[in-house]
C-alpha cells in the first residue's frame, strides 16, 4: 500500500491491476454445534498480474489463517469454532479482500445446527437416526458407537444415557455393548433366539447321519451364543453362532449322530445346548434302540462290549452266589449261559471251556468232567494253552481227583504264577479253594488279602473273603486301613457283615483322632440302620475334630444335640452347618448357649439374631433375653458399614430414628444407602454402580445371586458383569430392593455425618435444579466441593449454582471468588450468557474475554461489552486481537458504542473503504484525534481504487490538519486522474483545495494542472485570479505542444492558437502507458471509404490520448477504435474550417483552400477565381522564403 501511495505521489499512473476470480461468491454454512468448521476459498488472477491483497472478516467471526494474499494464485483458509455455540444461532458477516486496484466481498451466513455425525453422507442428528443406521448397517453403527464423536454429539444433555454409555464402554464384547445400549434407550427389543423344534427323535442309524436344527431370531441386533452338547454320540459342527450368521432371520446348526457311540439295544438321549449369559436353549435328541431283527452295521466295539457284559455277568453271578442272593443251581445255570455266549464270541479262548468244566464239577457231574479232561489231554486241546488256562486246568483236575499229591503240585504251580503273573487275583482265587493254608490260618489269609489290596487289587471278591473272616472272628478287625474299610463297606451294602463285626468297627471308629470320610460314611450307614445314640456321639466327635461345618453334616449335629451330648464345639458346628438361606428353628439349648458365649463370627451372629427375630413367636422368652445383645450387635455392624440379608432383618426390626444413639449415628451413612440387588442369572459375577456425580464407579461381587450396593441418587446406572467381563444394563432382569428408608435419617446424618460425601450428595440431589435458592442449599453445594469422591463435573455444577445465588443477592465479593473457580469447560451454552455477564460485572475481564472467544457475545448486555472493551484495550497483548475488535465493531453497529469503544476502533479497525468512512462519520462528532484513521482511509482508497463521494470529506478534514505530505500529494494527483481520465464526479470543494495547493505551488504536475483547467473550463464564470492562472497554465501547455480540446472554452479570456480551432481532435481515455492505434478513413462524398488507414494516438498526459486531423469542407472522419476504447472516445470537431466572407482574413493556406471549396459548392465563380489568384501569389512568396532559408 505504501508503494502505491508513493507511486501516485510521484505522478506515476502506469499501473496494472489483477483481474480476480473467486471460487465462491457466497458462503451458506450449516455448522454443527460443538464442532470446528474448516473451509477455504480459491483466489486467482486471470490476467497474469500478481495480487497483493489483504483479507479481513468484517464481523471478526471467522479465524483466518492468513491475512494477506501475494501472487497469481492464493487461498483463503478459514475456520469457525462452534464448540460452545448454541444450537439455532445465526451469524452473518463479510469476508473482505482489499487489494491493488480492487475491493471484493464474500458475504457469508452461518447457522448453528444440531450436532451430527456424518456416516457416508448421512447426518446422524439423534439416537433415532443412529438406531436406524444400526438396523441397516451394524458395522458402521458399531464404529460410530465407539468413536469419540458419539457421546459428544448424540448424548449431549442426556446424562442418564451418557453414564450408561460410559459403563458399557468397558464391556469386552463391543457388539454386545452396542446391543445393550440400544435396548436401554428403548430403540429396539432385546434380541432372543427360538428353535423351530426343541426335540428330535431318530431311529437307530446304520451309519453316521447329518442333521440340522433351525434357529430364528425375534428382531434385528446382536447376540453371540456358545453351542455344545452333553452326549458323545452327537457332534455339533459349530462351536458358536452370532447374529451375523442369520439369513432372513434364520440360522441352521448342523450336527451329526455317530452310531459307533451308541448301544443299539438301548435308547439314547442327549442335548444340544445353545447359550449365552442371558439365554439358554436346550434341544433334546433321542435315538431309539434298534428294532428287533433289523440289520445294523456291526461296529468294531460291538463284540468287545458284549464280551464285557458277559464277563461282568460271570462276576456278578459269583458275588450274588457268595453273599446268598443266588442258589448254587441258579449260579451254575446263569454262569453256563454266560460262558456259552463268550465261547460264541471267542471260540478260541480255552478259559471259557474250562469254566464250563468247572460248572459241571459244581453240579455234581464229576464223571462227565473226568471224561472231558481225558479228551482234552488226548487231543492236546488248545483250551489248556496259556498260563491261566493251565493253572485253571490243574485246579479243576486237582479238585476233581482230590489227590493230595495233585493238589500240592497244582498249588505250587499256581503259587508260582501268583508270584510272577499280573492277574494275581485269578490265581489267588484258585488258591483259596485249593490250598489248605488259606482255610486254616485266618490271620495268614488276611495278610495275603491285605497284600493284594496294597498291590492295587480292590475287588469285591477280596471283600467277601475279608467279610467272611470278620464274621467268623470279629477280633481280627484291629485297625481300619483300606482293606478293612472296603470290606466293611461291602458288607454293609450287601448286608453281609455280622452285628459283632459292625460293633467292633464302631468301637475302632470312635478311637479315630482325625476325620476320615469313608469311615464317617460307614458310621452314617450303620446309624441309619440302627439309630444307636452312641454312634451319633462318635459321628459328631469325628465331625468336630475334622472341622466339618458343611450343611450336609447339620442333621448329625442336630441329633447329637437332641441326644444331649456335651461335646465341645457341637453348638458352634450346628450353627455353622445350618442352611443360611432359611431360618429353621434352633434348639433351646443352643440359643441359651450362644446368648452367654461369644464364639461366632459377625456373619454367624447376624444369622443367629435374624433367626431369633424371624422365629420370635416360637422362642418365647429367648427373644427378650437376646434383645440387649442384638441391639449392641446391630450398632457394631452399622459402625462397620456391614449389610447382608441377615443384617437387613436386624435393621428392619430395631433400626428406627428414635433408636439411634450417638455411638453409631455417624456410621448410619454406611448402611442407609444400601440396596439389595438380586439376579437369578448364574452367569453374572459382579455389579457395577455408576453415579454421574462420583469420580469412580462401584464394583460389587455377586454372591449367591445377591449383591449389596450403594445407590445414593436415583439416577445411578446398574451394570451387570459376566465371567467374560461383558456388561449388561437392559437384557438381564434383576430386582433392586431398598432396605432402609434413608429419608427418615437425614436429620440425624446432618448432625453426625455432615462431613460424609454420601450424605452431602444425597442432599444436593434433592435440590434437583441444582440452583441454590437459600443459604442452606448454598451450604450444601459448598460442602460438596470439599470431597475428592465427587466428580469435577458435579463440583462445577454446584459452583455455578452458588454463583447464581450470590448474583441474585448482589454479594459481589463472594460472587467474584466463586466465579474465579468456574471451569469454563463445564459451562453449558445455555448458561454462557449469564456467566459472561457475571464475569464482566465482577471485573474478571481476562476470564470474560476468554469466555467470549469461546461462546460468542451477541447476547451479552451491551453495557457489559463496552466495559470489557474499555478494560481490555489497555492491555497490549489483547488490543490487536480480532475478537476484541469484533466486540467493539458489534457495539458500534448496534449503536451501543461509547467514546472508549470508538477510540479503540479508530486505532485498530480494518475494513472496506465505505465501512471505514461510516465509522469516521460517527467518530468525527465525538473524537478529535482522527488524523491517523483518516490517513488509513485515504491510503486504502488509493490502494483499492474504491472512490466514494464521502472520501473527499475525509480528505478535506485530513487536509485541514496536515497541509502537506506524501498522502496528500498522492490523493490530489490520483483524484485529478480520476476526474480528467476516468470522468469521475469530483466535488467542487476538492478543486478549491487543489487550486489553493497549486497557487501556493505545492503541486505543479501536469495531471493536476490539466484536471484543474478542465474543471475551470466548465465553470460558467471565472474570477480574475483564476483567469490569470489559466493563462499561465495554458501557455505552459501550448509551449509544450499540448493542446487540450477543452482549451477552446477559454477563447473569450485569452488568445488561443488557431490550430486549436482548425484541428479535429480524437480523444480517448485509458490506463496510462498504453499504445493505442485505430483505423480511419476520410469521407469526402456520398460513398463511405474503408477505414484502412492506421493512426497512432499520442498520450499527452498519463491516460489521456489524442490524435489531431485537418478536415476540409465536406470531409468527414470515419474511424474504428479498439473495442475497449469505444466508450471512452470522443471527437472534438474543427471550429475554424467554415465559410468566411470576402472581408475575411486567412492566416494560412488551409483556410484559403477550405474557403475556395465552399465558393465552388455555392456557385460563386468570380470570387473563386479571385481567391485562386491570391492563393498562387501567397504560395510563390512562401516558396521563395523557404529557398532563402535553405
């Protein structure tokens, strides 16, 4: 700008201006509240002339990254911060480009709309549209749900939803979190699955069969379920399914049935289970047994299974026979049948054939047995091959012959096998019935059996032998090791143990020093059959020594107490082992015992006292005796902050406001906010309670489907947590039960627990509007600020409530102190205006200024804005900031400005020429120091070439204060150029000033002189001084050969050159420094000649171009100017080439020739001849003079 002024001051008008093209002529913006909008406008010079432009926002609403554009291309990048703007606000302004030779504007309109999230061009403005997105594109909705924009955009002002969202964000399954949220906000139903059929029945398959079950879902959404089975014959091919697996709300789960895992003789049943935390679907699959005679595929395990069954039959037949459940004849018959079946399965196995031989001997068919033995020996039957078979053969042969030598030989060989072979039980069984030692020496037999037990052989066969020994001699039972215990257990189960042996066992059991589960089980069995009191004493003693307090032992303790046994610990274990989910009646002796003896834990005493309360009608006097202890216990539990089902019974019985003592009054706060949460779902392991008012969430484990949680305010959000750390707030039902009416105890808590955050928060929540309306509520809000447990958001809410109270009560000192504590991040847009007014009123100008930059100022009281401007303009770091200028400009445009505001604007305002002139007009009547501002207006006018009529008033005012200077010179010369060349309408007062400057010789350049002469040439009457000045200036130009056509207007004041009147002038006006030529032709008759001659125009002063022609009578000038100069071209015709009378004098030959042409045209032949003679004489004289000069 300075260089432009200097250039004009030097009289240099040779300038080129860029022709500007904008990518946007107008900005219509809808910006979402809470966001920052960024945009740009491309600026291009289309004529290859570099731009030098300044960029301003007249309203100072936009933040411009740069305020200047230099070059042939540029970009205006801007932003608008709507972070804290109110929805529905509208802002208008203009981006102004002030450049070399131009001033351009880009109007804009900004509307603050509801915040939204752009998803593929779709604006999500509310939760309804978000749920619609989730229904059509779950993955996009999931991505949006977990974005930072979601809570800032869609949950603003919805504190309950926001708290639920925050809790669900910690869920491990992100899809499930979205599902829960949508159900919670009532935008969909919970997604559940159903099976088309929950029972399938199939015939026994011949080979592996594939099947499927079909699931259907009730609505859109998300779920994931685990798929498994409890049956080996079923194989499911999907371990899990989710909602994405459904097509048209249908999903098929494939499974197969494997016949190799089935018994064709039995019906099989299994379950396919589809489950997640909140739903369990069971599908029953039944496979019927194979039909009789049907052909089935014999699988590889079939014969093995049949073999096992027949061997088991042999074993059970033998046991039943030994314990007397089967006669010998029945035993022989069933054993033979099983052996025949085994031979059919394994015909090569000789052991089964030997078994048949054994049955023949037992049946008394000894002769047949002997014949079979001879046959076997003669034929070398394979039945005798193998160690087992050989020993069995020797056993049978010895048994049949009864020969001592054969018996001894067989025993020796069998004993050798017993020592070396693995299946020792078989050889031992042979020896029992063959070797006399096993029959005679019972102690030795017992030791052999014990050795086998220790070797890992635990068989009913051995138990039978031990039972036989004990039945014969109970004193053999000297200790209770695994052998004796197994034998007694077998004997008791099968009623194969004598009473004497049982008694001996009981005596030994009573001497046990430690709990032994198997011995206890046997004692319990014996007691069940006998009901002998001494046995229950032994049982209770053993349980006490073992510390057994599980509920399954409770009945034994009860029986012991009924029997009157005074065992140490029996009362405690009785109470320990009670079913704590019920309040069964406690024996009177136990109640008396615990009323005077303290040996229980707090939890057990809580149960005991709750039991007494629940059964007080049945306990008669015991209730009254327990009262002091129960009251003392309750107080202690309240002090400890305990809560349980049992304690809730106690509190419900005794806790009354009038019963509260100072001892525990302060601790009441620990229990009165407790709620009992019951959830029947086995998958839930914890509960999370989220209070928006608290910094941290509360996590409580779920025990036996119950959790006791603190709920201080009703707006707290409950989240259930499963084993996989997923959270549920809507799809899993739960019951929330208030245990104490906390409102009854608030007065007491106020006296004793006023410094507890829970009490204060409860009181604060009662205010609802959170605006303190009286001193009591102010104190509550103030107390809230002291607790670290309270969230910062809630504290700021309380502070602002206090601020409103003290504003209404005009306590400015306290108001100022609390205003200083307000964190602007927590100020709501709806409160922003009041907040800013409060800040200014309290003199907190720096904070107020920051707030205005964030929230805007359009609704702030004008008088407060004026105070802010007055204060902030004194600080250099703020004075030049656009926001402060914007505030001052706003006040000025609203007519609410003050002297301080105007003074500030005069110093720092930047805008268009017209706006600056308007500001000058308003300030000129109220301020005196305007010269710098006036200079800025003039310089900007010169720079932008934006000429407004009122700028000359500014110039006049400026000129009165400053008579000389570069700006004055530049303005005079550029205005003169505008008048002379651009034909602008310039006020007459300007020329008065210009004339004065020229008289005093402050200005002497051609442009100003020519413009002044032009102005005077139009003046109807001139003063003598003006005439004198004109003569001097015209003479100056004439001497330089410059004749302006408008000089003709001075002919009555001075003698002018005849050429001025003789010549025809073609004048055009354009930018300075151009080369202008045009085509012309001279018409002397009827026909028009072609304009094929070229004439170049002379630039007599910058921008003023002339070409002179001599035209004779009857000639016309025809010309074709360049298109750009057509409108600016004017022809000044000759005033001298006209007919003159005979008395006329001619100054030159051109006038004589023109007169002769006129005589010829009108037929004055004689006069024509006379003029020709005179012309020839004159020409001869001129030529002679020229020769002399040569």
